[in-house]
C-alpha cells in the first residue's frame, strides 16, 4: 500500500508502518425461518461490521513515541477516525500489541472496533439527495408535459457522478441546467399570463366568443401546470444547493 495514506486519529502511518493489507468487511445479521415445506423466509436485520485489523512496523527515531501514542488510543477508548483510500470509519482501538525490538523498530498489530461506516453514511445521504431532486423533476415533467424544457437533459445532469458535490464541474452543470429550466418555465408562464390578459370578448360574436373562451380555458390550465412545474424545479434547485451544503 505504498500510495495510500492511512491515518488513525492523530497518527499517520508511513513507510514500514503501512500494512501490506487491511482486513475489513463483516456480516449481514439475518434471522432464518425454515418452513415445513423446506422453504425459507429470511429477515435481514442489518449490517454487523467485523473488526478492522492490520499490522506493520513502527520505525525511525520516533518509533517509541508513536507506539506510545497508539497504545494511549487503546487505553483511553476514545472514538477516532480511521481513514484510507475511500474508506472512512469511526472506530475504537480495541487492541494494540507491539513487540519492542529497539527504539527504531517496533512491529505492531492493531484491531479497531467499528462504530460507524462514515463513508457509507455519506453515500446514502448523497443518494437520498439525488433521489429527492429527481422526484421533484419527475413531478415537474408530469405537470409541464407541453413545455420548452427538455427534462431528460436536466435529469441526466442531476444524476451525473459528482452532481451533488459542491464545487465540482458536474455540480455546476446540474445547477445551470436547473436554472435554465426554471428560466424557461418562467418565460412560458409570463407568455401565458399575457395571453390571458389580452383577451377581449366585448366585440366578439357569440360563436367566436365561445372559441375564445375555450382557448382561454386551455391557456389557464396550461398556466396552472407551468406554475406548478416551476415550483417543483425551484424546490429541486433549493434541495441541490442546501442539501449539498453549497452556498
């Protein structure tokens, strides 16, 4: 693991201290109900993370002090972050064992008890945010069936990788796409309002007046749908910005 940064609380492992492997994973807690006909009903009760284990060699002139720091994490029982690559856990050091060879060479083994998989929580939150925005867009598309907005393009921008990460190119594209959809709907709303405001039946013949009223009713209905669609898109924009922590 030469190119991976491994950190446990305040200790960042380096050189020989980096383990050749990190063992992680766990089980899914299940309750199995065996029926009389041989079939099974399986209830999934949730994840059960295994302890995370790794070992290496503390080396260099500060090997002793670093070993003491790790042992203090073990003895104190404090909750600390454990991170490497894309992994991020909140853990308690359940076991630390070291073999003192000399003041510059101390092999060690570590076992960390997982409280929470923070990376999984972040991914779930991101997925939930993207789904919330998509729900708004689907509702907007249903309302504005006849509009100048291509909701397929907007949806593609929202579900693109990184679209919920503030500052990323995908986030900027998603924000701009939602803004463009909102502006387009607003222009259509104004156009419909102007059409309704310009209706004049005072000099229309009876049959013509009926046609104008029918067209007006259709325009009013379209105006209502466009207004609701505009509200959904606005809600989607707010969710994307506020839910992702962007200012």
